[in-house]
C-alpha cells in the first residue's frame, strides 16, 4: 500500500510542477496550433515583396524549388520573362520579382514549432514537449483514487475523447 501511495504522490507532485513549467510552452503551442488551422488563408498574414537573382534559364520546376512557392505555375511567357501568380522571372538574367503572404516574424517562429524536423535546433524542445504531454496523460490517472466517482467519470471522458479523436481522424 505504501508503494501505491508513493507512486500516487510522485505522479501528483511531478504532474503539478511539470504543468507549471510547461504552461508557457503550452500557451505558445496552443496559439501556433490555432494559427495553423488557418494556414490555407491569409489570416494574420501580410504581403512581403522579394527580388532575388537566381540562376538563369531555370525550368518551371527548378524555379518553384528555388523560390519555395507551392503551386507555382507559369501563366504566360513574354520574351524571356515568365509570369506566374504574384511574380515574374527573367530567364535571361535570373532576376525573380515576387510577393508572398507571410505571418509576422514572431508568429512565424511560433508556427515553426509544429513543423520542426529532427535536424532543427528546436527539435529537442518538441520531443521534450511531446514526452511531457504523454506523461500528463499517464499521470492524470493518479490524480484521484480509482474507487472514487471522479475517477470513474474521468475514465468515461477519456474513452469519449479517444473515440471522438479516432472518428475525426477517419473522416
């Protein structure tokens, strides 16, 4: 019985202080997650104009890769100038003039948390955050005595959350 009490006490204390520690990180992830829902719109974005000198005579595919513009399609060509939505590229000089809708710097950095890859400097924070959230899932079952009404109700809510998540993923 002492071992169960020690485990429950450890989980509750760790859950509490880890929760306080992660409150700021969770706020950033929450805001950036909400912003990502609207990534297919121009919500909070502003137009930024660019002029870059690239290699001359790039193909449409190479141009798309160099400018990092999804859906870039050449709409017309006038001499050596290729026209695409929101810009032009002069294949003889390599000069590309274009505009992009971008989030403000701070919001863009926040959104990058969700898009981090193993090679990114922020990757360890993302992994730590994921592991900590998983710990929250597990440790939450030690918050209440399993014989209480609150615990039994909590299990029902957990099952409902799992079912709803799975259903939404399958739609």
